[in-house]
C-alpha cells in the first residue's frame, strides 16, 4: 500500500491533500535554499589562518589570502550541517543551480500529478 493511501485511511486525507503537503514542503525547501546561499567574509582579527578546499573545483581557500567565500546550506537534508563552502560565486552557482533544478522538477511533477487528479474527476 502506498503512502498516500495510508494517509487517506489514517487521517482521512485524499491523494490531493498529500500532493498539496508535498508541494508546500517543496516551496519551503526552495525558500530555505535561497536563504542558505550567501557570501561570507573572513574575519580579519584571526590569530591563525584557516582554510578549506572548494566543494566544486577543489581550489584551496585561505583566510590570510582570500577576502570571502560562498556557502550553500541545505537545511532540510541535514539541519546541523554548516553547508558546502565554495571559492567563488561561479562554483557555488553550479551546486545551487543543481539543487534548485531538482526542487523545480519535483514541483512540476507534483503539479502534473494534481492536474491528472483533477482531469480524471477523482476530486469532487
């Protein structure tokens, strides 16, 4: 038995209700992704330099030679994760766009599923 049918039986929810909940979750994830994408400046008062490798290209980024870096956090996958760090906007855009495309594709699938429900007259 699929999840939608279990919800329908347990809570009296219809398949459209389930799709609407999923659509709401996707919209919240899109907003969280947009909010979690930002440029961060290195603190200038550090006693020791620190650094990391870019999550996309592997270039070393260090606090004593670079001014800033970019972060993309995906909090719905792991709320405790710091986020992926990138050396430049170009590198961070690649990851951000991949994640956004996945969310937008899933949203389109849910909207199509809702349209099929409406067109098949399953909804009253």
